C-alpha cells in the first residue's frame, strides 16, 4: 500500500498539531497582570460609525453559505480559520469573568487615569455604533441618541458596582443633589446647554440581559427623570462589542464603570474609569465646557 495515496493519514498529519498546538499554547490562557496607566493619546476606532439601517445586508442564500461541506472543512481543517477560533477561545479563557473580578478587587475599578485634557478633534478617534433598547422599549441605533445633542457624556457599565463608582462624576458641587434627578437635570441643562447624559448598560450574559431588559426598567423608570428614559440604553455586551472592540475602547472590565465624552462627530474626546479623583471630576466638566464652546464656535463659523 503506497503512503502517497492514503488521504486519511495525510489529512491527519496535516492537522495532528491542532490539539498539540492547543496544549503547547496553554501559556496563552494565563492572563497578563493588568497594568494601571494614564491615557496619553486618543483611542477608539479609526473609521467613523455607520447607521446599521444603512448597512447593506447580504443574502444568506449564497453558494458560500449553502456549501456546508466546505464550511465544515474550513471549520475543522483550514489553518487560518482554526487558528482564529483557537486564539479567540484562548482569549476568552484568559480574560473571562474570574479575571475581571480579580482585576476589580485589585484596582477597585480604576483601570486607567484620565487624560490631563480633552483630545484635539483632528486627532480623536471614534466611538462605535450598535443597536440598543431604551428604557421605554424603543429599539434604535446608539447614533440616534448621540444625535440629540452637541455633546454626549456616556456613562457605560455592566454591574451595580460600575454604576456606583461613576456616581461621583454627577454630583452637583456644593449640593447634596446630582444631575440624575429631576431637579439636578434642570441644573445640568442650565450649566451645560447642548450637552446630554446617556447611560449605556452592557449586559454580560443572557440572564443579566433578561433582568436589565424586563425586570430592572420598572424600578429605574421611577429613579430617572422621564426625559432621560430614552437615554437609558441597554445592549447585550458580547453581541454588540467583541472583546477586541472593547479593548479599543479601554472597556476591558465588566465590574468597572466608564465615562466617555463623545462629540457630534462621534469622536471620543475624554474618558475616565472607576472611582474618580476630585481632579478627574473637575477635568470632566472642564472638558465639557470647553467642548461646548468649541461646538458653538464651529456653528458660528459655519453661519
């Protein structure tokens, strides 16, 4: 029997390294320790977001999709497909829920220090668009909400801990009130006309997404001013943002809370994470005032 015509052994030889390579790469499953850092340059996506309704959808009835034998072959035997799948599994194993909790207990949610000042517009990168559901049950693009103001302060979190640690950003100076109440929202609109506060809740998994979508809204609707209900947005985290996408946004820990200032062109101009220092709280609102002036100057120039 000639070995050159034995297709089975050849296929096995070609792919025998799959489990071996997975075993040899166990080191990749061991996560690297989180290093606290100060934001020194713009971050985000290089391309501007697009509305999902404007994105052309391809038909699923294509030869490539219907060619099941080829898809199975690629899944199990194509080197690039297999390597991509293995790398994704390794990353999920290394940086899953246990890792998030470990980093949270060590850092208390402070993953990075905010920049000294806001980023220049010409150098800033973009915040992505994805589908969300509001407190009122309305489904829309995130861009639809961002378009309602010249400047948006995004408050992003997945857990109660993330919500709590971002509260200090919204306390009104020399007052026991905060901008998330009816009276506080009126103060906010007077102090920062043209700006809005948007909450984005990224559910970690299906069970929590069910809670955020069907159970939490009843309680939250009583706690938030009515005009904020369409600015309280819910999405399934892994569905709308891959792990790589979250890394681009520095949104790497499920237990932390994040603040982003996003301008009318969807660019990230400032960011914060975890429990803020007094300097960071001052820095946020100083950036908001400066960016509102920037937007006003641009409007006057265009007129």
